[in-house]
């Protein structure tokens, strides 16, 4: 067929490439030829455009098995393959056994990496399970409120209420009727947990216990999956006097859950309640912790509130649109608000299961929280695994001098590149399998320690199928990543050159591996910096002077008989004279964690005209600042060892002090803008008085927040608060016995329950402590693993330079010379890593420290320390091998030529 | 079954190979089928059929000479084998026989 051939018009290049890619080689020539011929024929007949389309269509058309299937090559039939596989395995095992040190380093490195990964995985899984176990989880939402006031935006999970007609009314109480998408709604009172809250006392017969619990609406037990084992979940919280209790509580009082139903319990020696339901003990994965639930109506009308903080949870219908519901809820809310209110409140919905991980608010929307730790640790896990894989690559490549001859022979005999790649990948997977076994054993051994470490109760998940799938995936992933570079590299070697004995690495390959080492050290140094900063900050928090002496302080809640003024005075009088007790006094709040703040714009303020709780001389109208008020006894300053900046302490000798005297802290003076505070008037609620003294600032709450304005007055008759006792140093036991004796005599209906202030203070930083401990471990691991990698590099370097070292020794080089020669390069690597790691670590830690109002400086020595430590460890590792290389007899290394 | 099964399209391709005798290769066969029967045929179908026919031993092939319009590539030239010829004859014989049995033929 005569077709004129115009070389300018060509079929689409990509289609040609595609054809070349898929078409079996033995058919390619004729098919390509036919397609080209047809193409030029079509160009003539229908034009270039049509021809191209037709060409593409043809290429697609040939994508059929007959064209793709490769011609079977003569050799591999399946039994032959099996032989080869067996042979590969034998070779792998022989290599393992022959180079024991290498194999041990490899497997240990990988196993450490995997162990880390598994632990972090377990932790992350556990974190994600929190609040995520409810059957209705998909449709459960937390209501959060955003408050706009004075140009500030604040958001939290609390629910606004107003005091009207002598009772407290929740603003969105009726929203369920107004928004049809809300299927269930429940309120839940928070603030009954420690440290701010307190346990409450129950009595049945002569059994007397303190337990922590809360109050919730009728729907609570049906919305959430806290399984009810006796009684009816739907009606359990319906009646005013109903109480639902946990299995634990039922067993404490009534032996079995079944016996508890219908029984009566005395609550706080004040009310008689009837047990209507027993629920299974609240699982560890629930953020709400309670051993009992009381009726909500009871809470609103007749119970003592620990705080005004209440949560609202809703269950929406499956088809509900969140935004619509939010809009409807807000419309309902606005109708309830007084027009004169100075604040603007808006409601939002957050999926209930997110509340644990995403509990911080930024600009009035949920954003960040523990999820950041989860992400960071997931990142760390991946990094550590990658570091371990990099080691494997480094060590395997280092050893390639030894394996190269094998590769050469295999290639000469006829092995294809793909089967070599397969072989080396297979070996890597075998190694990672061994490492996995080691790491599983490690996980099993270390799990109890890990649990105490993190304060979790994770069980070994060996039984579930999904965890096996994940383990297999982890093994394959590690094997592939670790084995990829050696496999590609070794299989690319040219047999002629290897067998001639020329084994040279391209600069690129060397750089690549040095880059890997730098990468590892960057991570190690960053982790070191993190560790140092976190542990320094933790110790700063623990040892910083708080402005008071927190040692030897015990506090007891004021309740029962102690709420009465005369009984309190009797207690104070008797206890102070008992052995071991130095001083006794009181405060309306535990002094290390004062949670009560007034006059902050939290949405509870009624109107602008409504008098603010705290006022002072020269106060501007509408000015508001977050005051912490506290009412104490006369000896409070003495018992706490507080310092006075100006003025005088409260005194029993001054008759007006119990009614007229206030003390404020320096921060309050500063924020109120007073020049000369002594003698100026201030008022708290209905009590008006004068400032008699200024306290030096001291920390009334965790160091995450700055010191707030404080206002102190004397109210020894207050019916709530804590009794503080200072014990004589070293006599804690006597003091406790004394206090218990006096307590039992005065307050027999309540069990004696006490807290050590310094221990409670440390609990405020439990999260930080966990992170500190975890990062310690990870830093050590990262350094260890990086050193294994470095060891690989130096072994390789020494092996490459065996002859050079031999010649140098013959010519008179000392061991020191040679060690320096080998170590020099690695010092450079560590130095480069340091230059990269220091700013990264510094930036990360600055971010973290910004979460504290009181923090350490990022001192230069922290960086020097981290860099120096990394360098020392690196030098130690390197010299280990370098000295061995330098000590070998040159005769051995030189005679082979 | 005594003889190998031959699909309708395969039969057509086999016939075309026989018709084109010395010059039977992919493009030529495709164009011939299009011209002579008026039906559409695509290269890949023809190639697939040719391969099946070769597997069945009804055609044999050898590589021809390179030409410019094929980008200097050679073509695979097909010729009908004795067995292929025999099969075509058999089919024809069966058909003729059947036609002759048709009562109202012609």
C-alpha cells in the first residue's frame, strides 16, 4: 500500500509510550508497525486529528490479554521456583549466622523501632477510644457556648443559667421541644470531681463512705452507654429522690446490685434517696467519672452546688443537619436572653467523641488539645521506625562489599535483576519478621511498666484479628522500606566490575547514606532538646517557690457538723493542741488550686446594672477583671507562710477585722490601678470594708495561667471550704492520728478524708509529667538507634579503607592518628545535624512553653548540652570500631594482593 | 469433535489470508475485510484472531521486510497452512451439502 510518509505528523507520544509499556516484547514490532501504517493511512484518508484519535483508540484496543501476555521463558517452572526460594532462605540464614554482630545490630535496631511504634500505637488507640464507646456515638453532641464580651471571645462547655424568681433556670431548658431534631437531651453537672470538687458522703446503716458522683437528667442513661444491670435505665433518674449507683457502690453498701434496688440511702446526712438503678462501673475510657447519679430536678432545686458548671449533651436524629440545629438552638436561646445583657452568647455543637482529644477553644471554636500530643507521638513513632529502617539500609549497604561478589556470580549465572531485588527484599522481610518477634516479646514484658508510666490500663491486644493485620502490615512495611535501598543498590552492580574486584561507590550513594545519618542525628538532637526542656520545666513547676510553703500541709473538707461555726472553732481549738499539729486554720478553697473566679465575662453576669461582685474605690463603671475571692481564718497567712508587701496581717485583736478588713495581692493593686491601697474601701458582694494589707503575689492555681487578682477576707463562720492543718516536720503520722481522733469526735457522720497539699499540687501537672517521661524514653531510644546507624557507617568506612589503614600503619601512623582519621568525618556529620536540629528543637519547645504563664528560658546551654551529648555518644560509637580497625595487624590487610 | 472450532470472524480472517496470499499482514487484512464485506473491523480484533489461528495451526507466519511508513519496522506476513486450507474446504463442503438439502433452494 503506497502511502506517502510525512515524518512531521506523528502519533501521540504518550500513546506510543503506553503501547511500548504494556505490549509483550515479541509482539511489539509488528503491532507498532501495523499501528503506524494504519496511522499514516488514516492521515491521508481522514486528516491528522482523526488519525491521532484513531491511533489512541487502537492502542486502547490492543490492551487485551493476548497482546499483554509475555512469551513464557523457558526456565522457571514452579518446582524450580520453590528450589530457588528455599535457596534464598538458606542464604539469608547463613548470612545471619555468619555475621552475628551485624545481624544482632540489625535485628535489635529494627526491634527497638518496632517496639516504640507498637507502644505508641497502643497509646494512640487508647486515646482515641476515650469517649468513643457509646453506641449512639454518631449522633451524640456536646453543646458548647461562645461568649462575646468586651471584645473578647471565650468558649467552654458550660451551660448558662439565670437566677429568676428565687430559683436557677437553665436558659436552654426547653430547647428540646423547640428543635425537633433533638431526640434526647441531658444536663450533667461537672465540678464534682477532684481537685476542685469533692467526694460526697453516703450512709446505709452503719456503713459510711465517701464517693464521687454527679447529677444528670432523665435521658442520660439512655443516651450514653453506661449499661444498667439492675433497674430501668429510662426511669432511673425520674424521681426527685432517685439515685442510680455503680456496681462498685452497690457492692460496697448492699453486697449485690440486685439487692440495692429500692433501698434507701442517707445522702450527706441530709436527704434520704432511693436506689432506682445500678449501672456497670464507669469504664476507664469515659471522661465523665461517677459512682452515682442524682436526679436533675433535685440538683436545680435543693442540692448544694460545687460549681455552677453544667454541661449539656444532645442526641440528634440520624438525618439532622448540624448547622440547622445550631441555628435553631441559637434562635431559641436569643429569645430567652434579656435584651439588656452586656454579653452575646452563641451555642455550638461538637461531636461528643471529639471532646476528649479536641477540648481547647480558639476564637470560640473547638480547636486542638490532646489531639496535638496524639499527632506528635504518631509522628515520633513513624520517625523512629524510619530511623530504624535507615539503619538497616546503612548496615546492609555497608555490608554490600561482602555481598557484592555473590551478586556478581548470580548475575553471571543468569539471575535477572528482578529476582535479585526479590531476594534482598525477602531477606529484609525475614529480618523484620525476627525483629517483630523480638519486639512483641518486649511489648509483652514492658506493658505493665508502660501502663504505670502513662496511667492507662491497656491490655495486650494479641487476641484481636485487626491487631494481627496491623502487625503483619508493620512487618511488611518495615521490610520493604528497610530492604528497598539495599535491594535496588545491590542488584544494580555491574558483574564484570565486581568480579574484577573493583568496588567503588558513586558519590551520590555516599551522600545519600551520609544524609540518612544526618537525618537520624537531627531527630535525636531535637528529641534531646525536647527532653531537656520538658524535664527542666517540670522540675521548675515542682520546685518553684509558689509564694507559700506547701510542705507539711494537710487539708480536710468542711462538711457536716464542721459547717457550724462553734463546731469549727472547737475543732480548731482541740486539734491545735494535739501532738504533731502545728497550726489549724481554714480557707474557702484549697489554696493550691483555686478555681473560683468572679467578675470575669463568663456569661453568667445578668445585666450591666447588676452590681458586680467586687467593687473598689475609684472603680470605673463596667470595668471588670477576673478576681479570685477567698475567705479565710485569722491564721491563714501564718499557716501558709505568705509574705506581706505592705500593711498588716489580719488580727483577732483588732475588733473590726472580721467585718471590715480586706487584703489584696499586688496583682490586684496593679489591675485596680490604686496608688496607695491601704485604707481604701473595697467591697465583695454585700460586704464592704477597707484594705488593711497587700500580699506579695503567690500562685493560687497552676502555672499555666498567670497570677490573678486576689481578694482575701476573714469569714470563720463560712459553712463550706477546707480546714488546713500544718503538721510539724517529720510528725505527719502523729498529726494524722490526732486529726482523725478530733474529727471522729466532732463529725461522726462523715468519714475522715484528707489530702496532702503538695501531692495534690503535683497532680495538677500529671499530663506534663507523662509527656516528660515519654520523651525521655524516646530520646534515649532515638540516640541508641542513631548510634547503631553510625556504627554501620563507620564499619563500612573502615572496611573500604582497610588497605589504606594498613599502609598508613606500615609507614608509622599511630592508633591515635587512624582513629582521628576515621572519626573526623562523623564529627562533621553530627555538627551539620546540630545546625539543623537546634532551630527546629528551639521552635518546637518555644511553642510548648507558651502554654505556661511561668516558664524557664530556653537557655543556650540546653542546645549545647544536646549537641554535646549527641557528639559524645557518636564519638564513642565511632571510636569503638575505629580502634578495632586501627589495631588490626597491617600484614593481614595487605597480604591479599 | 473432529475438526477445530472456527469462529465466524476467524473464518473470515482465515479466508482473507488465503485471498491475499503473499501479502497478508495486519493492516492489509483489516482493510481487505472492510472493503470486501463492508463491515467494520479493528486491528486489534484482527491481530487477536490471527494469533488464535496461528495457535490452532491454521496459518503460519514469518517476518517480512521493513518499510518506511511503518517507521522502519518489519511486518508479520501470514500464509494459510494446509490444515487451514483443509478446514476451509470442510466448512465449504458442509455448507454446500446443507444448501443442497434445502427444499426450496433456487
